[in-house]
């Protein structure tokens, strides 16, 4: 038995649990989301932070074929340069990178699904062992506050990775490795033995994003690798370290299991090089996973036609407010969703449609201004104290967010102004609270675009019917990762559900407690649908993994 | 219970059997391939032929939205015009067609997977009831001899359709319709109820081919329809009738089950209109299934980027001859594969690589010329009698095949000349036997292209190692639907299997009996792999159906 299949045996139980969870869609998590010392040990947090700090000012020790010199491109949204240097792949180095990436494909293919899953599961296990280090790396590249970086960038990212592995293993093993076939006839039956082998597509390019470098990259990374495809990781220049750590761990495990470590490589770039576009159209690249802008995502879909392209782009996430039996719950829940990570989640709500004459609530009828006041009051509780506020808001990831925030007020009536928050720990951190802007249904040119960052719109409509129509048409045309609604009427809920099916977007109903529309739970909630322009794929369904390998058969008489 | 779900219940057993067969890959067929009166009844053959004859000279009664006038484009390869007129969709009618096709989507979506499967299974059941009519229609459009038209165009096409339905139902139901989710926490657990709905992608365009109008169209047609996508069928102008009958049956069943019959439409064209290219890039079209030329297939892959495109194009099917313990079996099997339907199958072998100094056999060492003689002798037995020959060869589907055949001899040494055969029943039939041409490894410019039709090459190499290398490199570069090999050496077989994995092509080993490399059995053999340039998809694996729908969820607290 090889090392890799030993690893498979060692991690088999967690894989089986994960597969079962994808079938039942019940709650499951393999990686504890609490950074508490009671879970991870007394020294884990300090050790992880020290490991992160130790990278600062160094050259990250990765061997990247084709690299020439280094690049150092990361700046923490909390106010300091990371000053970590990574091997730089310039366009001139792509030939060498691609050749080296493909060199180990055959041995990894021939090792079979269990060996590949063993490697991937061990990578998750070791990343989990470095979760505090990863969390610091995610915090200081994305700007997420620490606990969120630990959860979304650590435990939940690992869960999403495991989910992708569960689907990959299910897909690769749904066809038996061998089969007997016996066709009855007039004389002797025709008898054959058949062999079925899952073979990889070729190179897989994973293009990371700045805000969720691990969570958004892991599903494609692990689904591709498990199916035997060498993975070239092109990180966002602003968020390299979390993926450098990931690649380092993957190379370690691959080497120890006897495989070519260059089955996984990190292609850090000088942003001016536009490396992703060069890599994405290489004939050797047969899979592309991308999270980022509409413009580049659509470019990939149109131009990387030699590959199967999975994109998560942007959309206008929508809330339809009709009525509620918990006005306070509604306001708190929405305020939290707007504020969490400064609205820099692809799942954060933006467009809140509500009747111009207000909504019925358990606290009486509320005008639009009163709804805004309710949300503002909730902001006050969540964000009034700077020390607490920064743990929810994190930092502003880049200047684009700031400039959009600054110009947002001119688009409509400012119900709630954004406020600059002084981070008690990081002097240079750029922290802002959300703004809430009033619009009407006529302001389509404003609310039909994503205003990425802490900007939300209260959009007055002629009533819930128009709200639902706008929800449907806006999402069909411009996409959405999430939608939610509040209503005490079963008829309205049915109407919104129907519109959500038409628009192809996941719907959350009457969230007034501890679940937020921004959040999707691995193994139970699909992230994105692939059914509207915001994304052409979903984390994780069968379609997300089924085309990452092909089945090649041989047959012979017996 | 609706009519559609009654139909599901009625056909449930066959669906379950089909699903089980796709899992075991053991022999299964739901539609008897024997046209014998003992199976189908004494009058079935005559009734079916009469039904076919009754269409001749008529306007086929189909209502196609957007159609204007009619077209009549079919000519039997057996020597007569069909003279059946079909509603013509010109590019100017596409707006109306697309609008009408989409009108019934929502009701069909909301009916759910079981209702849609019920409709599709009933369509198969009724097509089976018209199998002799279909076989005549396939015969007199494709040129297949009757028994082959009955089998490949009837029973096997229905089996491939059922296989696609089995995969579609499995995929749509692998996520439960509802789930409970309960996340433990410090206080009360978070509890949610979730609903998951399979929603269609949009319109599905199925572009038929001349040679296998049903067999190659049914997998995409039924996979798309089962997943809720309205299907626009654009038949090859030379093979409309089999798909017109199919659309007629589908519309009947849809209507009777209370759905919009225009969920399935036939878009017959004047060939000069280039209708497929117009339809394929419509934004409403989200799925395209195509069988045909490399040129148009690659155009679709590059240009229909708004859709998921499934293509089966052309390749160079390969045989590696190393040695055999049944020289007669080898010669007979290869001769049959070359001759069947005049080599006009996308699976027919073309490039036979063998050592220039010949091969070892149970009848002693055979030179290349002796191998050619052995195949020629087998042709003599199979095709020496005209009346028997036409039942294997069928007719030449179009003039392109004839002209390629006529110029093939100039490319190399003619070992076996093609012969014109007089069809005893159809005076105007164009029937030809295969030619066998000798080449060497240096003649890459000849054997690296598909010469569609009854042309096979015996290609001399320096030995089996070079044969295997050429097999690998030629298929990687130019694609193949099939490959086969003959060797008595386990080492050589392992070497060829490995090359087949590298090249991404299915391999048949030592076929000397009643199984031919051209033939793939539904439920057990995959047709095409998607892993080489000849096709980007396979009949039928998970990847072929998983992206024909998306999952949209809603969730709420309980």
C-alpha cells in the first residue's frame, strides 16, 4: 500500500461523513469554527500569529518552475506592508511553468482516485494544523477581522474544500473500475470484461481573489487536484500568502507521497503582467476557476474556450421587504449583513426593495424612513463601540471601495452616513461603517450595478408586486449571489420563491436570528447557482466537478 | 396526481432498471433490437413501412412557431426523393420560434422531475411503438441498411435516450427536495428548513446529423427535456423525417399531459439559411448539442459561449496491429468494421498501424500484403454476394463520400479496390465496398485527417513501439471516437492501454468475434470520452447531464 492510499484510509471516515452530508444537506462541519483555546489549545493562537509574523520581510520558500526573481505585492488593510516576496512568474516563464506542471500528471493519474483523495485530505488536515497562521494571513490580505478570517478563511474554507472532495470522489467512483458484460444471443452469449479509468482533463488554473483568497479558491483547487489535474494557482496580488501556504502544504504532501510536487504551483505575478489572461488561454489549460470582476470573468468565458471555465463574478444581491413579525430582528439581521466585513462579501445584500408607503410590522406600520431609522439603530448597537465595530467590519480592502463609498451619497437620499472608525489595535487600518441610501424604482441606473463595499439601497416601489418584479428582472439581467425576503404572508412568500426560481438565485426567508443571508453553510447550502449572470457555477454541485475528469474505458472478451 | 406523474409511475420500473445498469455497466437493453415478427408481431414491419410510405409527397403535420412556408430537402441514398415538406424556419422566424419555445418552460419546471421524466419515458414508449416507421425513415435518410436502421436508428437510439434519462433523473434527485438543518451552538440550535429545486438552463438546441439522426440526437434531446429545457431540434436537411416523427410524438405527449407542446419544436431549414449558427448564439439558448463536422463543431465551441456546448465531431479511429492468435477472426472483424454502413460511422476504424515487417499470427508470420489479402478475403465472404452486401453496406449518404473514395487511391498503394454494388431492390441506390490503401508512417498528411467513408489505411511502421507512439500522438492531436488493438502480448496490451489513457480514447482489445469496435452498448460503453479533440462530451456520463439544470434553494427558520 502506498503512502497516499494509507492517507486515504486514515481520512476515510471524514470523507464518508462529508459525502453523506452532501446527500442529506443536514448540518455538518469537519473543522471547528471556534478559535477558542478550549478547542485548539492554549498556545495555538499565539503560535499561529508568530508563524504569520515570521513570514514578514522574507522570501517565501517555494520553488516555482519558470519563475524569475520575486514580487512583493501585499499590503494589510490594517495598515502595514507584508513585505513577503514570492517567486515571480512573468509571461516569458509560462512555457516552463506549464511544462513542469504537467510532468507529474501521468503518475498521479495512474495512482487512482483513492491515492489522490488521500493526498488532498492530508493537505486539508495539515492546513487545519496551521489554521491560526492561515487566519492571520487571510486577515492581513483581505481585511477580514480575525474571527471572520479564522472562520471563513480557515474552518469554512476547509469545509468547502472537503465538500468539493466529497463530490469529486462520488463522481469518479460512480462508474465501477471494472465490469462484466454479457449479452444474450442465439448462440453463446457475448461476454466482455470492461475497465473504466477516470483521467484528468489537463492543467487547472485557479485564479484567486483579494477578499476570500482561500474560501473562493479551495473548491476549484481541490476538485481539480482530486480528479488528477495539476493546479496552477494564480493568486490575487493583494492576497498571495494564504495561497502560498496552501501550495507549500500541498507540495509537501505530494512529495512525501511520492508524487511530483509541481503538480501544484504558485504563479505570483507583477500585477502589470496580466498573467491570468496569458495562462487562461494556454492550450494545456483545460479548467479555469475564477472569482472576481464581471469584466474579466466574461472575458474568460468568451476567450478561454479551450477550457471549461467556472466563474464567480458580481451581482446585485436583493432583499424584498413586505412585512415582518419581528421588526427589531429584521433590522438587526439586515444591519449585521450590511456591516459584516464592510459589505465586501459577494453575498452581502445591496438592493432592498420596499413599498413607498412602508411595511407592516409587529411594531405597527413603518414608513421607509422609519425602516431606515430601525436599521440605523441596529447599526448603533452593533457598531457604536469602535473596539466591537472593528471585529465586525474588518478593514477596507482597497481604495476602490473607499471611492465608491465616498460617491455613493450623491445617488440618492442619505438615510445613514458612513463613519470612519479608529481601530484600537492597528493605527493605519482603514475602517468604515455602511451607508444606507434611499432610491426609487426609477433609479435603475444606480441599483442595477453592484456598488461593491458598504453601500446599501432602500428602494421605494409602488408595492410588493413591483418589488418582486424588480427583484426578478434585475437579477435575471445583472445577477445575484443571494436574495432574501421578509413577509408574514404565505402568498407573498410563494410569490417571491417563484421569482427566485425564475431569477435562479437562492432565497433566504425571514432571517431575524443568527443566520445571515451572506452566509452559506458547506454541505447544505449551495453558494451561487450558475443560473444567473453572477456566477456560472455553484459550490458545490455535480456540475462543478463532473467535467473535471473524463472516463476512458477498455474492453476485451472473456 | 397529474397525467405526467401517472406516466412516471407507469414507466418507473424501466427507469429504475436503466439507472441500475448505468451503475453496474452490465448488459441492459429496454428495447428489443430484433425486427423479427416473433418479437414485434406479424404485421409490424409492413405497417411501419406503409406508415413511412404514407409520408412521401406530403406536408408533415407539425406546427412550428415562426415558420414560413415549407422546405423539402431529403433524398434517399437508395435512389429516390422523399418529397416530404416541413415547416421552414428562416432566420427571420427565429424570434417567434424562440419566444414560443420558452413559453411553456415555467409550467414544465414547476411540474418537477417525476412529471418531466413521465413525459419523456412515454415519448420513448410511443416511439418504440413506431419503431418500424422510424427505421424506414432512418434508412431512407441516412442510407443505413434496414436492419441497422432498425437497430442503431431505433432500438439502440431508444436505449441511449433512456440512458440519458437515467442520468438526468439521478442527477436531479441526488439533492433532496427538502432538508432540515440544525446547527448546534451555545444556546438554542439554529434550525432551518431548506427547499431545493432543479431549474432548467433555458432553451436547448439539438443539431442533428445526416448519418445517425436519432442515435446521435436522442441523448441530448432527452437529457435536456428531462431537466426542463425546451428543445429546438434543427435536423440535418438530409435527415429530417426521423426527427419530425420524434417531435410529433413529443408534442402529442406534452399536450396530453397538459404541457405546452412547443416545449419541443422542429426547425427545418433551407440549407442555404445556415439556421444552426443563427440559433446557436441566441442568448436564450443555453445548451447546444451538435454532431457533425470539425469545422462547425469548433465554431460552436468558440462562438456559442453563452451556452454549454456538447460536440461530437470527427477523428481518426485507430487500430494497432501487433500480433494475434486468430488471424481469420482479426480479418473478419476488421473487414466487418470497415464495411458496416460503408465506413460512414463516426466509430469506423481508419488508421491501421502495423510493423512494416508484418505480424505474428496463429497462421504464421504475415506480411503487410498478406494482412491486406486476409482482409480482402474477409471482404469477399461478407460482400461477395450483392444481395448480402447491401444489407451490410447500406447506401452512400452523399456525394462527398463518393468523391473522397474516388481520390483515396492516389494517396498510396491500393491493396483492395472499392467496388460498385448493384442493389437488387433499389435501382438508384449508390453502394460501394471499402477500399484498403497502403501507407507508411511518413504519410502523416494523409492519415492525420479523417477520410469519412469506406477508406481504410494500412500504415507501415518500424514496429509496434512506433505504432503505439503514432496512435497516441495522432489521437491527441486529431481525436478519435474509437481505438482497437490486437496483440498476444500482455506487455503490448498494457502499453496500448496506457497510450489510450494518454490519448483519452476508448480501447477495444482483440475483437475477433461478434463485437465490433464501431459499436458501443448503451448503459455499459461510453460513446466518446470528451478527452480528445473528436468530442468534448460522452454518451452518457455525469458531465453530459449535470450542467443541464441548476439547483435553486430557499431556506427559512423552523
